[in-house]
C-alpha cells in the first residue's frame, strides 16, 4: 500500500472501493507520475529487512517473487496490510477423537456452496459470522445442521430501528458517550436489554456465558427463524468425536454425521519479517495503537488492518494509513518508547474489562477513530460545530458516525463531507422507497433512551411513595 500526497481522489470518494477499479485508477495515476514500477499487484513478498543503513535512513529492503523470479527494491517506508484473516485456524488437538472421525472435515474457508451437502447431516463448530452464514444456508437444503458453540454469542439483525442498517443506529457518538459515562451496572443493563430486543437469546440457546462483555456480535437475519423451524439447532462444545458421531459437553450426541465444518476463525503471521520487530515482549504482537512497533529506531514500518474494530473495517484502515503516512513524512511524531509501552499496557487492561480477552484485536470503533483522527487533525470538533453549524453538529453527534466525519477538517478534508452527512439518511432509504406513501421516519436515539429509562424511574417513584 502506498500513499501519494497529491493523489486525486475520485469525485465519489469514499464510495470508490471496488478492488479492480481502484487498482486501475492507481495504476493510471502512477504511470502519469512515472511511478508505475513501484506499484506491484499479485506478488509474493519473501522478506522485509532493515537496510544496513537503517539507523540513519530508516530504509527497508523488500524482496518479492513474481513469475518465479525474485526482485528486490529499497523502500523508505513499508506498510504491512495483510490483516488478521490469513491462515485458517483448525484446532484438531482440541477435539479428542477427531483423527478417528470418518466423515468429511474442512475449514469454513474451503466451503464453496451448499450443493455438496444437500440432504446430509452437518456439524458446524463455531458461532461466528461465517459459521452462522454457512449453517443457515445449509439448513435450506434439507440438511440437518447443528452449531456447536463454546460460549454463545449475541445475534443481531442487520436491520434495526425503523428498518435502518444497524450501524447507522448503533454506532453513534451519543451511544458511545452513554456506554462510557454511565455506571457499568447501568451500561451493562442497557446493553443486554438492547441485545435482547429482537428475541430472547436464552430461549434459543444463544445467550453468551458473560453477556455484559462487549464481544463482537454475530449478524444474521435468519438464524432465529431457522432454529424455530427445527432445521438448525444449537449445542455446547464438542467433548469428543467418534467414528460417525460427536458427543457434546451436556452428554447429548449427534449421530451419523456426514461432515464437520470448522468455522473457528483465522490466525495471522508475518513470516517475511523478523519476529523481534513486532513481537517486542513475551512473544506477543506489541504495537502502539495497533500500528507501530514501539521499539524501533526509525518509525518507518506500520501494520495496517491488524485490528478488529466494532465498526466498518475500511474507514478504520483508511484512518490508520492516513496517520502512518504522516509519521513516515515527519508531519507527525511518535511518543517515546516508554510512553508507547505504557499506553499499550493501559489499552490492554481496558480491553480486558470490555472484551474479556488478553490477546483480542477488538477495539471500540469511535474511541479508536477519534484517537487516530486527533493525531492527524481530522477529529471533528463537536463543540465548535455546535457553535458554527448546529445542524451538522446534531447529525455528527446523534447520527451515524460515518467516515465522512473524519473528512470534515484537517488534512484530506473533503468538500462534500458536510452534504454527505446531512443527506445520509435520505440516501440510505432512497433505493428501497420504491413506493413512497409518507415521509421517511428517522430513529430518535435520545427519545428512545428516555423511554427505556422511564419504567425503572417510574418504579422507583412508586417504591418511594409507598415505603
């Protein structure tokens, strides 16, 4: 990934994200600038090493393979953008008897469609997005499907209040403020109540073991109905496999299994890079704000996308790349190594409280985006907006935290950002309002909160009166 300071973004940016179209656009720009030889697509990177002069220049020697031949070039800076969905995780050692199982065993990445499983009995291990999507699809083809889950999960519909996409309603600055400002007991109560709005997870066997942790939810609009129809069911962890069956922790068994699909996620690694560069402590990936190695003589290497934001992925990585480009060019400076390590420890402690995993890549979307935005001067100044543009300020604070917000000011400012924010509700419903019978209704998060709090306040008042 490269960053050009004078790159002419298309007029419809940031919706210009089709991979092949974007490649052609970048190639044309690079050719015009005489930089085409530096744009490499579909190549295998063999190694990324510090140059002998790294202490002075911060340069890297990158070796890659293409068409069976190796080439190398010296680069002033490197961005590693391979993300965290790289190597399929198939934990065979965690399932006794799996080596004796006679049916088909595959990872979700190797699943290509339901046709090969029609009429079969399939066990899906893992209650993530991939596992649920596969299980739901299989259950439509006369297939008996069971999902085995270790800890359960919240399941959310992509369609939320008033029929709008969930992230337009849920990912707002106002909602983020409430989650962080309210006492944890109140915040947890609101969170669980909201997650159970669609259906009671306890009734469907989906309730997470620790429901108050802000783990990544599952998005699936059909899962509850498939369970209700009886074509799909939920079971606990697999205790052991037999030749044709599996026994679960509750003592029940699933007999005559034809296939087991492991939807157990992915692992990541950087075999082209010396481990000591990004694993500076306890053999753990240690990165400042999930991007920069804290123990580095020159800040000329950035890891982009090695994070799991509870929001849209592309705006998150875009924000990371913007900051990294500023650091590379010297426009932004990083703190000292000690300050960066202290911040890493602080964030790790907070993540344990939020998500309950010491090695999790999860992070709060708005908090993280604002942090990165403040480094490059792109974080919206809410108070200033309320004083100068109240209409826009209300939408920025109470409306969706869309990526347009981080193009309102600072480097990379986009003239169309204000209009895009003010019209985003209308543009969302325009394709589906093919029969307009009345004015489109928008969610009112502030009034919805008041309604949610009204009942406990009313109950408290009654208790005070009669006690």
